[in-house]
C-alpha cells in the first residue's frame, strides 16, 4: 500500500509541475499573438476600412490615381466602375477597386493645414497658460 500512496503523491506533484510548464510554454505564444494583433492585423483592418470609405465617397470631379499610376479626373460614377477622364478625348473605365487614392484639392489641403495649425496652437496655448497661472499663485 505504501507503494500506491507514493505513486499517487508523485502523480499529484507531476501534474502541478506540468501545469506550470504548460503556462510557461503558452505565455510566449499568447504574447506573440497579441503583438501580431496590435502591430499587423489591427492597422491593416483600419487601412482597409479607410480605403472602403474612400471608394464609397468617389464622386464626379475627383482627381484620382489608379493602382497602375494613371492620373485623371472622374467624369462619371457607376455602381461598380468609374469613368476616368485622362486627357481631352480620352476616357477610361476602371473598377472602383482600381482607384488607389484621391488627390486633395488646394482648398482641402489648406483646410487640413489650418486644422493642424489650430490644434498645434491650442496645445501650445495650453502649455503657455499653465506656467502663467503657477507664477501668479507663487506671487501671492
């Protein structure tokens, strides 16, 4: 009977060390999966959603660049395709998915620069106000 009790004790001790070894083995794999999610999968999903929004918002008059590098202006939009005017008498029909990017107009670029400058100015004014209030409190 003592032999059986020794085997049972060894079995419980072995299962505890097995659990620790299993956790030690799985932890690096879980860490790698989390890293892959945040550095590869999540940014790719964001970019895909942004591209889908851009393709859905295509309209007549937008200046676009195709995946093949052709620059032109959209002359008409259909359900699955767009017709791009490349030159005076040249129009090409592309799938929507062939549009790589939409060029921003000068007005859109200026508006974007203004919003960036406003955000930057707001941050610098907040940091400039903080020391001023501290110094006024110190003078009292």
